[in-house]
C-alpha cells in the first residue's frame, strides 16, 4: 500500500485532496530493488487564479537500497514555480528551453516546458522521499496540469526501474507519466482599457467630454464598484459602475470644463475603494497627460485670411465665461449653413443662415456667461434667464454683407419659467446692437418635459440675452431701455398720467435726447414760450382790428 505524507505547507485552511497514484510493480531484479514501490500526491480541493497550488509528491522504496532515485514533476503549460523543496539531496528546476536527454538517448536542445527533478542518493529501504512545489496558475487558465514519474536505479543491473511502467500519457522526454489536473476557479479582474476625450485638443473654458472604457479580463463576474478620474490629483469625476461578466466591457462618459491652459496629469482608477477581490489589484489605474491649449493660441493661426473662415475668437473675458461649445461647418455660397451644438452644455441649440459668399471651414462659438457680458454697458430691463455670446468665424464673417436669414434656436428650462410665474410666450431673445438692446422676433417652436424651445430671427451675432420683458415693456420690434434708465421710466410714468400717447412720449424723449435739453431746463423754458405765444397772438389781433 502507498505511504501517504501530507504536504508541510498550505495557503488556506481548505482541506487537502488526497490523490493516490499507485506505482507498485516488479522489475527485472525485484528481489534486489523493489518488491513494491508507491507514491501519493496531495493537492488542494479549491484553487483560485490569484492563489497558488501546493503539490506534494511522496514515494516509498519498499525494495532494497538504491544508490540513486528521482522524482520528476513536469508542467506542460509552463506554470510559474513559486518555490520548491524536497527531502532528497537536491531539487533542481529545468526551465523551458533547457538542454535535456530524451528516452532514446538523443539530446533535446530546447525543452518545450519546464520540470522539477528531486535527486536522492542512497535511497534506503522503506524510506519515504517527498518533493513539495508551490505553483501559480497561468492567468486566465482554468486548470493546472502536471505530470509525475519516479525512477530508482537497480544497482545490480545499472538500469533504472521507472514508474509508471505503462500509461496513455508521456512527457517530452518520452517516458510514461501519471497525468494530474487541478481545477482553477476564477476571480474578476477589472482594467481600464481606454481613455479618450473630445475635442482631442480642447481650449480653456471649452466643454470636454471624457470617455472611459472598462473590461473584466478575469474569470468571474465583478461586483458593483466606482470609477474616479483625477487631474493633477484633484478628483473631477465619480461614476458608479455595475458588475461586469467575465470578458465583457462597458463605457461611460462625463463632462468637464478646463479653466486654464496647460498640461495636467490624468489618472483614472477603477474600484478605488477595493469593494471586491480581483485577480490582479495592480492594474486598476491608467494614467496619461491631458493638455489644454489657450484659445487665443489655437485661433491665431487661422485669423490671417478672411477667405478661409478660420477659428475666429472671442473678445469676452475668459473669467466671465462659465462654459462654451464649438461647432464647425464649411460655409459656401448658395448652401444653407447650420451649426448644431449637440453637447447641450449651453442654452443655444443651433444657429443657421444663408451665406452670400464662400468662406470655407468656419468655427462658431457659443458662450454661457457668468454675468453681464463685458462687451455691453448694461443689461436690458426685464427678467434675464441667461446671458450668452455667439461668435461666427473671424471678424466680419457673419456681417449683413456676407449672410442673410440668420436664426438662433435656443431653449429655456420649464423650472425657471414656472418658478418665476412667467408666461412662456413672453420669452424673448435680445441682441446688443450699436450700443443698445434690440428685441428680436422670437417664436416658441416646441416643448418637452424639461424645456421650452424657441427660435429668433437675428441680423447678426454678438452678445445676446435670453429674457422675459416686464409687462409694460413687452412691445415687439422696439429698442429696449437699459436696466438702469430710471429717468426714462419716470418720465414715461409722468407723461402717461398727463394723457399723452406712449408713441408721443417716445418721440418727445427722442427729441429731448437729440437736443440735449434736460428735463429741468424744459420746465423753465415752457412758460417763456407760452408767454411769447400770447404776446404774438395779441399783436396779430390788434393789427387786424386796426
């Protein structure tokens, strides 16, 4: 019967699985060497692909003393041998590519796979010899395969008795072997397969859309976790990710707006909190360099020729821009041009017009402002929803000489309309033109659960304000008073009370402004003019009587 020796070390509390291999048999000189000859192999019942297999092979010599014996364990899949030890004189590793001798005595210059050989000199009768191996499964493998054979030298004949004597399996040297399998259970292994962003060369204050692709390269489903993105060590995104099946991948996006140009260290980390165990915990990060270019730098190279359209630029102070979005089109005479802002980071959905001449590839910029544009003196009088700028190509690209039938499509949140008690039909787009605000012809086009959509005709593009007029100022097609024009409002109120028509008041205001006569001076001159008129009438009447 085989003698069993349990392995001296394990990597868990799991019981070992005894797998006896019967090597008993008789050789040509069995009375001298081996009447019975046996071995036992011990392996773990459970093995995970981030752990190791502990293989212990024990052999007993039940015959006469042998001057030399061998226990050989081969690994056809070339698993990594983490450690090896044995009770013999030496335990030697022969790596793949070694020069070895085949069964027929012919040398093999380069072995196909590795093996470990224990050598014992003076193997005593009844003595056990053991070899212990710690083996790491190959990544992605679902089993560890190892081949075992034993040899004892018959000192009477000088030949080796080898076991097994017959088998359906042989090793690379041509000897019969016992083939053994250890099943490997998988662990998940999440990696960041790819990071990309659009636009590829973003400018400061331009919305950037990042795309992160994850993949589970392990052998088991992953749990739910999170992905964090950092720029220069500052977290800019936190995204939850549902569990992934083995071999599957998923992608997600997030937006971020850089506020200054320069290079930044980009790092994305999956399962940063360590919510589940993975085959490899060292491949959960991916790093790179994220570059932001100055907007003035990016556009200066294309501003030298008006015929090429170019990137144009914005005269607005960068510190006043909350977010911007760019769109590009090729502008040619006779072809309707439409710029669509599909990322939906501003209230402007699109602009369109009919070109009168060809200018080539053109960039249009829309900017949502933090406050009043630095290019205007005051805001229009009314309830402002959003201040925005629209710039088309280089200076003069979108002048009335070059385009016609220009339209701006925009949207307003229903939450803002409802919270302010506003009639959605009163929303207007106003344009700052020649030092004053002009209300544009605006119409409501559609709505959904979150937004009301509008379209406005415009003579050109510059600074705009999306707003609703106060009731007394909701007059279509007129210039709007500035928000701080208190004197004008007061004068309207007084004039209205005296019975003058609103149009007459507007005319008198215009005349007053053109003549430069102040309200107080007008009050002084009015009695003088009336007195002069009375004297003149009296004079005319006296002449007629005479």
